[in-house]
C-alpha cells in the first residue's frame, strides 16, 4: 500500500498526519519505507489486520490531504 500527501500542506498539518500514520504502522507491526516526508510504502502481508492503519489513511484521503493505492505484489521467481 502506498500513500502520497498532496503538495502544499501546512508543515504542522503534514507532521501531525505523518505521526498518525507512523503510529498506525507501528501498532500493526508492519514494515514501511518513507521517501522524504510525503510518500510512504507499507508492506501488508496476507492475513494481517491493518484495519486501524486503513482507517487512518482513509481519513487523510477523505479529507483531501493524500492519495493512496493498493498493489498486489507477487514474490520474485525465476523463469522456468
């Protein structure tokens, strides 16, 4: 799952949103990677309860502060 904050957010507003998302990631025990302070990618393995994180991210999107996308990744494999 990836989330990108819209440009132009007030620094305090962005910092609060980032803190909420980091807390949600930590509470769910998930791995994440940040690119600057506006873009995060979160690894959500199958059978993981990430509902709290989803709610946090959905709020950011609904309130117009971010965009998100879900990507189903496949494990790397060698051609046969």
